[in-house]
């Protein structure tokens, strides 16, 4: 019913969206003498916003064609290293640049495409050889490819680290903190050569019992069966993943927007004013953000429900009950991998302390190879994007990776 209702609304609104887009383009084509009139500018701005204020299921491009390395621009090309029905291990290859430490970036599977963490990837590329697990839209994965839950997610991280080989580093952005830490623990328990030199967990829910927020309270308020009954639906027959049970991306987008409606309303009001006033650069930046924010992907039902149940409700990793395919997962087995946790002091999605909790679980890592960074003045997204990320958080991560790389080399 969720998908049917969404599709009915989308199709019903399509004529209005199309007409608004045509009107905005027609008004933009008017001669300056007419197009500059106050009434025309107001109407054009309104039509432009209506035409673009809708979710899409189209994965945006990463758009990282060049990056500055050592003060000079270097071309970047995307190179698939491996692929499964659910993800592509994507390498951002820098032309004629060698010697940078390999870093695997693992982004959330939470209703948005991995392109949402483009700012994280772009900044990391200046000093690192970056690959990313680019998650696919579950709506497009045929049911014959089977389930995708936490076990499969962890397996993808393990195989990606094996593909990159010894000496790699892994950065988990937000939601994947638990599965990434579990993957590293499994590699450590097996004494696998693919154990990374360092793991960085950024604003991730390792233990949501610490400093709980309204999201954590809401997660524990209802039984898991209520989430399954109300939020899980099947992909309609006209998509490749027909019949697959999913948590629709539009539902997650609605939840995100409803958390802070005043902020989003204010942003669109300012966008309207900027379009009317001709503040093109600021309007373009706002529109680019919402174009990305509105590009949603469906999440496999198994992964969503297991994440809610095992991480947010029952706290399996934090209480020593986490398993992978029946095997107990013990973060205390990690010894060779250094640990960095990063949190935002104003984060209302993953409260301060919830990511730092990883340090108490990783008893096998010496204290001198652990570090925690609490970034003042930023919320959730400011931990891994924006000016504070670039100028204050990233230098901490960069130096930590460099120190971890040197430590491995010195250890032989």
C-alpha cells in the first residue's frame, strides 16, 4: 500500500510539476525588460521550486572529475573494482598519483544514495587512494538475488577490505559504524591479512543507550513487528526488483524532513527569496543540496528491520550478543587496527557518546592507538561535510591515518 499510495500521488502531481517546469523555463527565456519585472520574478521562482520539489529514484553522479593534490589539479576517474547485485566497489583513480594510503569509505544504506557523502570522498581524495561501497537501489535488484541483511552488509565490507589488501584503512560514515566494526573484528579473529591499519567511525550508533535522543526513544517505543507492518512494502511489478520487500526511500525522506520541518521550510523560503533577488550562486547551492537530498533509494527490508532490532532496540554489539552467520563477533579481538571515533557536539541524530562507546568495546587495542574527536559547533552532517569537516575534522582523520600507516611500517 505504501508504494501504491506514493505512485498514485506522484502520477497525480506529475502534470503540475511538468507545467511548473515549462512555465519557469518560458519565463526565463523572456527578454530582460519583461523577465525582470517583479511579478514575473516571483512567479518564475515559485514555479521553479514546485518543479523541483519532488523525490526521485535516480542516483546522482559523484561528479568528482578533478581534485587538488599537492597544490595541482589531478584528474579523477571512476573505476569499478568489483560488483554484486547490491553494491559496486568503486575506486576513484587519480591520474599519475601513487603512494597514498588506500581508504575504503562505507556510507549508510538509509534511504539515500552513497553520493550523499560526496563531500567526504572529495576531501579524502587529496591525500588518500579512495574506494567506496556504492550501494544499489533495492528497487532494482531482482528477488532471485536473495536477501540482504546485516550479515550480507558485513560480508560486503569484509570482501572489499580483502580486495584492497593489507595496509588499507576504513572509514564508516554514520549508520555503518556497527557493521564495519563487526567486519574488522571478524578479520581480526581470523588473523586475516586484510585487517585494516585503522578504522574510523564517524557519528555512528555503536551504543544508543548512551545519551539517548528522540530517535532512540522512538525506536524503542514500538515492537519490531509494528515497523514491519507499517513501513515495509513490496516493490511494484513494473520495476526490476518486483516483489522484493523494501523500506521505501520516500518514507525515510519524509521521516528526515519531519524531524526538523522549520529548517527545511526556512531553507525553501530563503531559496524563493534568492531566486527572486537573482542571488544565483546561493540559490544554486541550496537547490543542489535538495536535489541530492531528494534522490532516494529503497532499502532491503531485512537490512532495515535488523538494523532497528539488533542495533537500536536490543543493542547486540554493545551488550556482547552480536553474531555474524551464527559466529560471535567480539570487538575485543581487534589488536592490529587503530581506532578513531568522531562525533558532533550538536548531533541530534547520533548523540555524543554513542560512537565513542566503541573504545570500551575494543579492549584489545592499546590506548595509544585509540583517539576520540568531539567536534564543537556541528550537527550530524557537519561531522563529514561542510567547512568544519574540511578545516577541523578532516585534519584529525588525515593525521590519524598517516600515524597508523607509519605504525604498521615500523612494526614490520
